[in-house]
């Protein structure tokens, strides 16, 4: 199997697993039609994949290959053992994505695009890929810069991208973990309950729990909230200005950044 085939297999495996678990152990009641939302979110996903492929080709993996050939980036100057280099690369990229997420919330111009992600009235595995195409392009350009500056190996970037997509599906999924397991995992990793607080309509909760994989950044940098104002099943998901399915149709999602302010 090629690297792309392995990545696709892992993606589909996690996606199917989360969809099955959501049907058996849901954590939060739904307020919108799941088939309608899945159609919208996966349509955005497909369009965004084609857009990135068309404009940026191999994107981060391609940049890692190019940077290695040119000798660009910190890690290409360091003669470290491969496992240590890979661990540092994954952790550094994780931190940079956390910081990017904070910026998307704090700067009004970026929030106009990121609010498409937060406009979902329910939270499930498909929400992890609900992003405006222009945000996706901006995020990928940011990631290309990170890879060029850091100089991680191709395999490091592949591992990070697999973790990124897998954890996006897991943390957004509507599944109920045993409370003891959730508490234990949260010491190092983001869990669905932790991330669901981030998708609350309460502004102070929306501006918390920014991590997507490692939870330590939220704890270290003061953006961690353990419990929301409401119990998990009662958290109101979304943002205050979009509260009906009609306001978040596929076409209207594409227009949101150009029609409203925070």
C-alpha cells in the first residue's frame, strides 16, 4: 500500500468507528437532522480536499520532501535520532496548531471564517471537517510555512497529519466515554467532552479548550476549562447568531464570512 492509501484507510476506519459508536453511545441529544448535516459537512470536506489538491498539490508532505532536498529547517541541521526528531516534530506542530486556533478566535477577521466551523448546531464526527474553504487554504499555507521552518521528515509530517485527522474526528464525535477514562485521558489528550465545551454558545467556553490532540497546552497557557456551566448533555452547541438549520445551509455557510461580524 502507498502512503496515501494507508492514510485513507486510517481515515475511513476512524470515521466508520466513530459513526457506529455515535449511534450506540451518544453523549448529547441532537437538535438538527443528522443526514442533512452529514451531507453538508462531507460536501465541504470533499470540496476542500479538491481545492487544496488543485492549488497546493502535495501540500505539507510535499513541502517536507522539498525542504529535505534543500536542507531547509531546523531539524535538517540537527543530527538527532529519528525517533527523537519525529517526537519533537509532532509535538511542535501540535503546539503551533493550538496557537493558530487561538488566533482564529481572537482576531475578528479570522473569526469570520472560523465561525463556519462553530455554526454547527450539533457536534459529531463530521464536524471535525466543517471548515470554510478559505480557512482551509489559509491553514494549509500556515502549515507549509511551519514545515519549511522546522524541516521535519516526510514520515513525521505523515504521522502528524494522520493524528490531526484522526483526533479531529475523535474529539468532535458525539460519544460518551466512561467518566473515569475521560478524566484520565484529559491529563494528556483532548477528549470529546473537553472539546464539546469549546463548541458551547457561551463565549467564555468557546474561548477555551483550544487543543485538538495534546491537552497540555490548554493547561499550561490558561485556556483549560474542565466543566462547562451546564452538564454535558445540556450544553447548547453552536454560536448565538445562527440557531436554525435554515441559517446554516451549505450555500449560507459559504457566505457567512462576508455577511456578518462577530
